[in-house]
C-alpha cells in the first residue's frame, strides 16, 4: 500500500499515536465528568440538608407560614427549578409552585422510585441515591435531590407533635437545580481537551517525523544515492559519512565497493599485460 519507506514508517506511528491520544482523552474526560457530577451531587445534597435544618425550628413550632416563606424564597433563587416538601404519604405540604400544594406526588416518578423500589420503602439513602437527572416540562436539564426528613427525639417529644418514636420518616424535601452550569463547564472542558489532544498529536507526530527524517530517512537516501551512482560506474564522488545504526551498512557497502574496484583494476592489469612468447617447437 505504501511504497516509500517514509510513509511506511510515519503512517503507522501517526495512527498509533492518534489512537492512544483519543483513548486517553476519552478516559480522562469520563473520569473528570464523573468527578464533577459527583461533586455537584454532594453540593446539592449539602444544600438540601441545610434547607432541612433551616426549617427544623419552624417545624418544631408548627410555624407553617415561616416554612412556606423559606421554601418560596429558596424557589425564587437563580438556578432552582423546584423545591417542595411532602409528607410520608406523598402529599405536598409546601412548594414554590402553589399549584402543587395539597396534591400527591407520583411514587413511580424518578424522585420516588429509589425509595419505593421494594415492598418496604427505604428510610435511608446515600448521596448518590438521593440524586436524579431528568429533563422537566420546560426542557431544562435538572439535577434533583431527595432529602428525607427524619423523626428526631425533639420531634416526637414535643408537646405539639403527635409522631410516635417508631415513625422514622416524617417527610421529604425535594429540590431541583438547573444543570446548565455543569453542562457548560463540561462543554468548555471537552473543547479544551480536544484542542490539547490535537496539539499533542501534531507535536508528537511532527517530532517523530523530524527525528526519523534526520536520523533515518536522510542517511538512507544519501546511502541510496551513492550506491546508485557507484553501480552506474561513477566512482569520482566521495563516500558519505553516515553515523548511527546505519554506520555498519555504510561500512559494508564501502568494503564491497573497494573489493569491486580492486577486482576491476586487477582485471584491467591482466588485460593490458603482453602475451608471453611461445617456446620454439623442438625438432
């Protein structure tokens, strides 16, 4: 397929380096994307826990107006797509969207499926299990966090509460954040990695090609030109000095040419010698 030694040497190197750079770039991008997503989930989980702790005092006092104002103010923040609190039965008690209040949530939705996957709802969730990714009705990519509100001793021992100590879960906080900042960061990072990978590819292949040309291709071309001229009988030019791995080949070529020149010189000498005088025949 490739006739020149230059193409046979550089093309495989270029393909190998390209494949290596592409695989490494994909692995690195996947790792960084996973790390950034996990950090976003942890940050959102910490935000959800902060909201739960912020409403704790108002819940103990049954101050529903304060809880409603907190949820409404949080829902008006930039990047918050939704925030709501629903009780153990799934009835929405507080929401930034008034139309959701006093309505039941769908237990088969993405936010409830993780807890209600089994016959008995799960009372505890890890950070990664609290998170879910989906596209809402406004076609916005949302990272939602489900934070359980547990029944603490201060809850079931308060005079105004009727929760029994056996009840572990009182309700759930559900908050959804816009993933546009995370998506933009990943897009910018991916573009920069593509540029960096292209630069690495060009510099690597270019550097390898330059080194091969200097240390391999040029000496081979010089040796080839010399042997072609010598084979044609042109012995007037000097033998080229070639270093490196090709020095042995050059040395053997030099010996073969010297042997050939010596043999041709000896042959010419024999041809130029006069024939010996034949002896007189005896009578």
